[in-house]
């Protein structure tokens, strides 16, 4: 059996059924652009070796197609380390299953050279930028949504999929348990999150409770006047009660950033999540608590992303310890 045929079987059987639609699109695009058209896909499973697997990865790293989803016109440019890492993980996963099924004697892909990722510091809003952004959007329909992004660390999909049924006003808690994502170019509500760790309960302060209550009253009044029905009982909807398109949410967010002229083209909706995590760590909140509230699967992922923030927090902690114990 050729490796390309086995990869199709492996992905369709062991990966695709357990992935959300948007994740499937990414994986299928990676395979179509970077694997199925390669010479490695024509190699028989019996002829796979560390040598031909490594040659394939090296060639992709140096001369592969840089890809945007459904846009394959950027040919001949070196790939990013993160893309090579993703491709290598696919090879390892397929070969691992082939070994289990007795089609290969060993997993040669595991012996290929891993590529070190060049991790950039995640762009964040400074406290002053955050205040200016929220002040600028004070009268915007989604101002409260922006507040929740900055102060609760939610993802865009979680926020737009948030239901009033998941908010406990008595105990000041909200439950993340569903998401609003784009599938087939339209918003779709999914009754499950991307990972188990994403399902979580987030506490919020009384100030946000009052804002939620005020917004709830306004939404009900709007519904009565316009005569619309909020089918999914969502906290944030369009003026006709329909789910708000995540793409439009991001565009409006980005436009506000540009109007404020923060001198940073890297800031976007997800930067609010980076900002929240950075602020939490700098406030001395334990990494495990940041991980749980933010819905990360693993603490080491958080540590890798925010290593620079953790180091600064550690400096502050050591200085605080010294000042509290030092003798005059």
C-alpha cells in the first residue's frame, strides 16, 4: 500500500470523525497542499525509512508552499517551523497506527529531526490601551462583549456562543459549554467546545453582574419592540436576534484598534486573551488557576506562551519577598 493511500485511510478513520468542521478543513488543506501531491505519498509503506521521511520534511521546510486556507498560490517559499511541526506530527500519527496494524515494523517518522519553533511574544494591550479601547466603545452594541474579553479571558467563539442559561447571577458565575463558529461560510452554534478543558466555570465581579443585568433588560426590551425571537437565548446577537457572525465581530474590533492608532498591526480580538493571561500572571495569580479559568489543556502550553510574563512576575515576587524580610 502506498503511504498516501494509507494516510487518507488513517485520517478518515482515526482523526476526522473526532474533529470539528473548521479543524477538519485545516487538516485536509495541509494534507492536500503538503503531502498528497508529494513524491513521499507514492512510496510504499514497506519502503518508508528515516531517510526519505527526513528528506521530505527538509524539502518542505526549505521549498514548500506557504499556504493560506484555500489559497495555494504562494509556491516555493520556505515553511514556518510550526507548519513543519504539524506535518511531522501527522506523519508520526499515521506511522504509529500502521505499526499497530502490522503494516510497518517501526515508526520511522519518530526518528526524524524535529524543528524548533521560533515563538514570538504574544501581542498584548497595555493597561492604558485597554482603558482607551473600552472607553472608545462605551456606546457600541458589543461593549459588554469587549469587557468580558478583557476581564474574563474568553475566546471569541465562546463569547458569541454564550447563553443566558449558562449565567448564574446569584453566584456571579458563567459556564463556558458551547461555541459559535463558522462552518460553510455561516455562523453555526456547536453544543460542545473544542476541548474538554475549554468547558469551565468562570467567576465574575459584581460590577460585571450589573452590566449583564442592564444588557439583559435592554435586550428584552429590544426583542419586544422589534418582535424578534432569540432562538438560542444568546447573550450577544444581531438586532434581529440572530447569532452574530464571528468574522464581523473581528472586523469591527480591528477597526476600533485602527481608529485608536495604537501603532501595532499585530493586535486583534485574540490579543485580549493574551492580555488577560498576562494581567493575571502579573497580579500573582497561580499558573494553574490561570490555566483552569482560561481553559487551556496544559499548564506547560501556558508557560511556553507567556514565559516572558512569568519571568517578570517572578522578579516582582522575589523583590517583594526581599523587601518583606530584609532587615533595616
